């Protein structure tokens, strides 16, 4: 699942839970801790997906040509 979709689902689910007006303050406090934990996981997932994309795309430009050039020099 794409990271942006995960982030959107997190925001939507959080909005649904916090929009319930009949909850007690204690229940909202418990949900706020869960929301913080869920936010951390969602942002970490988004960051890791973005880092993987950068390594994959920039690695083709900078890493692979150099490795190929070094291997060619060893063979001669």
C-alpha cells in the first residue's frame, strides 16, 4: 500500500474516532495516546517508503555506473 494512502487512512480514522462527542474525557485521553503511537508508525512508514524510493532512484544514477566502471577496470 502506498505511503500516502496509509497517511490518508490514518488521518481519516483519527477524525472518525475524535468526532464522537459522547465519549468521556478518560476515553479520549486513552485514544490520544493510541493516536500518537499510530501517528508515529504512519510517519515512520511514510519516511521509510520515501527513503527506499530515493535510494532506488538515485542509486541507479550514482552507485551503479561507478560499480560497473570499477569492475571493468579490475578485468583489464
